[in-house]
């Protein structure tokens, strides 16, 4: 297996990159609007939200966990800012601080439910939290959409630099920083160890509960940033959006990019390419005027395919390990 195809700590598979290129070529043939500068920038804007929540999702997946509350958390944080605006608080910086703290605390609670209350699997606790946040997002705003946010709040999601979305520039810098964190720091390596071999992590003296709590707390922080970007893009907050499948988009981006439900695998570069694939797909749906029903069918098939790829990859790697072990015995 070549270094390019390896999904360990550093790279992105050639197959995933090829899938992105082929998808772009097909859409360019189907729609002459696809490769126009404005449309490419629109794809980057659309990708920013998913790329942010996918960072936190990736850390959870590396630990063999999952965070189904990321999308609802993002919308809840945007609605918290909307509630403040309804109450007459117009200080944009204060809104940002409250939103970031809110999302981070929710992530911390998810981590504590898993590590301190010892719930059986994060699927259960984060799915419950998703529904809690859906209801809370509606409650804090009285089930109303809120607009006219101050420019400090909308800047991250709406501002551009020479046409490039500031939010996506932040994503690129964040992904580079997280790549360094995961591959060059002790905590980053511990995250892989906890997901890939929990027993080895225990014997190595790694406090798995603290590592898991950090991952879910960080996922909450990323969700809060995504919520701020969402307000900047649309100019409103809407609690009904909390039920949208943002979590499945993030999971698909991570799995397409090489992460595994079994834990211990995943890279920032792969996740970025996965997020771009999802963004390009959604943009293509809009350009080709696909109905929402057909969009859901196609995206559902993409997620199923991503899971199938993950299972197939695990089987092939397990088979390779057995063959290597048999060869060493001989």
C-alpha cells in the first residue's frame, strides 16, 4: 500500500481526491455555471458550516464515538444570540462570547454524560441531546425567526477577502492547526490511541475519560462557530433548522475522508476533501434543479456508500493483518 493511500495520521487517499475531481468534471459538463468564480465561492461558503462541525465529529469518530448533536447545537447557539437580540441586547461581541460558551458547555455535558455517568454509547446521549437542543432552540426564541444581527455577529459568515469567504479561510487555518495538533502533540496521539486500542491506552497511562471529554467539548466549540457562520450566511436564526441532518453531512464528510466508526483513524486532509464532496454535491443539486426529495435520496445513498466503504476498508485491513501474521509465523 502506498503512502498516498494510507489513512493513518497524515494523508488523504488518492481515491477520495479522484472522486472529488470526477464529480467536479461531471457537474461542469452538466452545467456551464459550475466553474464560474461566483459559483466556486458559493461552494466554499456552503462547505464552511459542514467543515466546522466535521472537525468536532472527526475527533469523536477517532475515539470510536459519535456526536449526533452537532447540528442542533449550532442552531441552538445561533438562537441564543437571537434571544439576546429579542431581549434588547445588541452588543455583538457579547453575543459571540455567549454563543461560544453555550456550545462548548453543551459539548462538555455530552462528554460528561459519556465518561462520568457511563451511558452505554455516545449515540444514545448525543441523540437525546439533539432533541433537547431542538426544543430549546425553539423555546428561547419563542419559535420565531430573528434577524437584524449586528455586524460583529454576521461578519464571519458574510465577509470576503478578494472574493474568498473569510469563513472558509478560517476553516483552512483551523484544519492546518488541527492536523499539527493531531499528529505532533501528545494529546492528539492519545486521541488516536484511545480510539484504536483502548487497552493499550489504559496500559500507557492515558486517562481515557479526560481525552473523551476534551473531544466532545471541542466538538461543542466547533458547533458554536458553525452556528455563528450560519447566522452570517443567512442573516437570521431559525430554531426549526435544528432538526436538519447537519450531523449526517458531517459524518459522511469524515467517513468519505477516511475516518472509521471503529475508531483510531481519520485525517484533517481527508475530512476537508469529504466536506468539499458534500458541498459540491449540494451545489450540483441546486444548479440542476433537483427536487428536495431526490436530493435526500442521493445524499442518503452517499451516506450508505460511505459506511459501506468504511466496513469494506476494515475487512480488507483485517485480512491484510491476518495474512501478515500468518507469514511471520512461517
